[in-house]
C-alpha cells in the first residue's frame, strides 16, 4: 500500500473556492482499481498547505491512474482557479506504507525506489 500527498499552497482568499472544487470533484479516481480513499486536509496554521492525501493498494495502481484518461478528465477542472490562487508550487510526495494499525496483516509495500511525477 502507498500514500500520495499533494501539498497545495492556497492563498487564504481562495480557500473556500479551492475546497468547493473538491466537494464538486468528478470522483473518477474512486472507480480506479487499487484506489482506497481520498482526504482533503485543511491547514490550521497560516501559510501551511492543504494536503490532498490518497491511499492506493500499490504504486502500480497509482501509476495506472496518472496515466489514464480518467486522470486527465478528473484534473480538467483544476484550471478553474487562477494561478494567482496559489502562493507557491505544489509538492507531491509518495510514501510506502510499512505498517497500518487497522490492518495488522498488511504486507509492507516493496521498496520501489524514487518517484518523480514529471
């Protein structure tokens, strides 16, 4: 299992519009094989990023998603906010799950090496 965290730096005046975008999301990722869940985390400290956090059964499942037509369609609305809505570039992180307290029988994700989106 892996997690993917997309840290997105949204200016305060665009926070509500950013959150609404996720409430209105297409939901195409929910139907992808290997997708487990999606969280959108609001920062409590000024200047900290939102975190869009997804869980996947495997790295390959996530790679299949980002190479899919559904990914392109699902992210088409991401251009609805102006570039000025973001105070800096987003940061994408992937983590391999070694242990999950809700799944004691979970086998750790094999180490897959570095990941770069582009």
